[in-house]
C-alpha cells in the first residue's frame, strides 16, 4: 500500500510511524521501517476481513460528499477509499476488537454486523450496538464511543479519506 510513513532519529534509535497509529523502533532507519512495514497487511488482506469491509461500507453509506450533498455510497465504494483510510480503518477495527474482545465474545452478531455497528456507534448515528438484544449491547456502545468520531471526505484525486 502507498501510505505516508515518517521517520525520526532519537540519537541511538529510530522511530517510524504512520498517521494511523502504527509505529516501530529500530537501531537504524532501515530496521525501524522494516519493523513498521512488517505490521502492515496488504490492502487485499485488510479488505477480506468482514469486520473492516462492513465498517467501511457503513462509513460510505452514512456519510455525505460535502461538495455535492449526496451520500458517498451513491458515487463511491470501498475500492475508492485511500490506502491511508483503509489502513486507519484496519487499525481502529483491530484496536476495538482487542479493547472489547470479552464483550464481542458474548455478543451474538456476525463480525460484519459488528463492523457496521462499530462505525455507527463510534460516530453517534443513533443506531449501533445498542439496537441489538444482546446483554452486552450497552457496554459495546460505550466502548465504541471511546474511539471518537471519524469524518469522511473526497480528496482532490477522487479518493475517499478520513480525518
């Protein structure tokens, strides 16, 4: 994937990071970059994950193009999401699944449905985990809210980005 990676020297070590929460350290710039890249699955692998795919589909479905006022999913699909957005979605989804692992094990929904609910719940759409009959629905709703909101927009190259 073509993502922006930054590196910085810290005297005897190097730190490499992305804008979406991944970072790695190493004794050389090359080793830090290699360690960071080893953490990043390819785009195809990320998008094969039902949780992430549904999260991104829901993001497009529930977001509007600020220029046209039209729902993003009328003109764009997951293939139009930038590499940075796909990677950021994967990081957030992985972090949420780790943070709420015990709750998700008690929640009877599919991984795809959970990705859908994660997007809706974190962004305060008035729907999400709390709409289910699960005894842990309210706890999942609150867990999702701790991840903050994400807004989508279309960049000048026609790629869907998030902030």
